[in-house]
């Protein structure tokens, strides 16, 4: 794949697994920065090592241990997620290709997201939890070469995601930012606020419900 064709937000396959590009550095030897969608593992590579994929209706994939089917024929629901596949933002909006956004409100035929964006119906696919009948699973480019170890690791991700869903933030927990792949540890919890390692403060509830920050490591109480 030519570097000129690589854009931020694109879904691509690298080493047979689905990734998302979050940055392109034209002057770097490893010019493409991306993360593996199923667990947010960061990767850098050359443009010729990836294969472009455009998500479509009835595709299914795992995002941070939770499986979704993206559909154009399902109405989005409050607190649900959408995948922006055809971005056409107005001057007050700030989203781009293949961003995951959480639904805050439904306003007429538009969606108001928790990141204060107004998204039109033609711009997104609704992310429906689970793998629907007839869905096209896209976690791997070629399922015939997927190993048993990979399948077991995927199942472990699902189990961990289910456990983490009920966990409240605590010191030592590590979160990753969907937008740029940055990882940060919680260094303090003050009343109902948390302080992240890079200095950002927010309400605990905002961190848990954030579209940008997602939990990737839970501290064992014995660690502290």
C-alpha cells in the first residue's frame, strides 16, 4: 500500500489482524502508527505491510473485548455506540473517519454524542452489541490461518471485559485514549475525582463513561 493512500482513521489489516491508523509520519522509516482494535495494542509499521479495509453494514468485530455488529438498518440508542464511516462534520463538530462515539441524545434524525458532536444518519453505522446472524466477522483477514492460541486469547479478552464493566476506578489502574493511543495511570483518587499521570483530572463517572478513555489494566489490591 502506498503511503500517500494511508489516512488517519482507516481500518487496516496488519499481520492478519484488524487495526486502526491513528497517525502517519511520512518522514519516519516506520511511518504508520496504529492500534489493534480488539485490545488497543500499539503498532508501528511500513505502509507496504498493511492492507486497507472499509467497514460496511453487517461487519462484526471485537473492540476492547466486546463484540459488535455494525448496521445501517438499526436505530442508534442512547448510551450505545456508533462508528463514523462517512464523516461530513459541520464547522462546530470535531470528528473524523472511523471514530467510535457514544450516543448522548437523539435529536430528530441526528445524533448528539457525548463528545458534543452532531452526527447525521448518512455518516455512521450503529454498533450493535454481539455478533448478529449473517454478520461478516472481520477481526482477521484470513481466518484459515488463525491459531488456537489466538482464539483463546480473544476469549480471554471477552471474559476480562465482562469483569471490568463493573469496576470503579482506583489508583494504579491504566487507561488508554481511543483518539491517540496514549496510556495513563490513575495516580490519585480524590473524593469523586481521579488524577491521571499526565495531570488531567476528571470525575470518576466521566472516566468510566468516556468515549476516549478506556480501561486496559486493573490494579490488584495487593500491588498497593
